């Protein structure tokens, strides 16, 4: 019987925001080899290599700090079958991704999607001017937030999102900054899709986009 030791790795691309699951197996890492994960768009996401025979080093690009972080995991932890490990920004503790068994990675991604859906459901789909646009805008905002690109002028990444029938309201939990994002028309969605990042401004109390 061949025991295949593989672990899945999921991290949003720092370049284009695409979420992809990559897999790595023990043999790819044997010897002094290292594995690099690259997004389809060509952006380098992470490098994984062994350190001695007992440790695995993961170097990953952090979108929040705009530089690479490096984390060391024990071999046992890295090839675990039982749980998911999170990959964090070492400065802000924001979650950048996960690695672990493929099934658990999938479950986590599904859970996140459900959370998003239930957030919209709580408000009642009927209450939205255009539920589909709202959901897509929300989905997109969630991507931006998950990769640390939703933040406030004051530096905080702790942003509260509230849903209304025709818009979302973002407010900083640290200061009084506030931003409205319209989400009723197709144009609204297109406008959001063009954003690489969303900054909540301290001075903008009125609708600005
Ligand atoms: Zn990419
Ligand atoms: Zn960082
Ligand atoms: Zn703030």
C-alpha cells in the first residue's frame, strides 16, 4: 500500500485575488527541492521547502505588509490529516490562507460561502432592490476583505459591513470613517469589480466612489 502524503494549500493570489487550491506531496519536497506556487496570472504566491528532515518552511507573500513572511512548521503538523492550519500575516494576525487535508480545505471554503449567503439571507432577499447584484457585490467585497485590501484611513482592518436594500455601508470599528457602496444596478457591480482595494476614508461622510 502506498501512503500518499499530500497537503493542500489555499491562498488568495496577491496579484489578482483569485482563490486556488494547490496540492503538494511529500516526494516533491524530498531532497533539497523546493516548490513554488504561482497563480495562473503569473504572480508568485508561496515557496515551500524542507528544513532538515523535521521542518517545513513556507514563505508567502503578504498583501497587507507588501513583503514576504516566512513560517516554520513541524513536519508532522504540515502533513496532518486531522486539521487545518491557518497562514497568518505575522504583523497583523490577519488570515491569509490555509493548508491541510484537501477535504477540510474544501469544507472551509464551502463554509465561508455559506456564511456569506446566510448574511444576505438574514436580511431577506426580498428586501434587496436587486438580490443578485447585492450578492455579487458582497462576494467581491468579501474577497477584498479576505486578502486585507479593505481597510480604513486610520490603518485599521477592522471594518464593519452593513447591508441595506440598495447599498452596503462600511464603517471603521476603530474611528468614525464611513463609506457607502451602491449595490442595486449592474453598473454598481462593474464599479466594484474595478476596485483593487477599498479604503474607508475618515473625511468622506458623503457618498463618494
Ligand atoms: Zn493571480
Ligand atoms: Zn503581513
Ligand atoms: Zn478608521
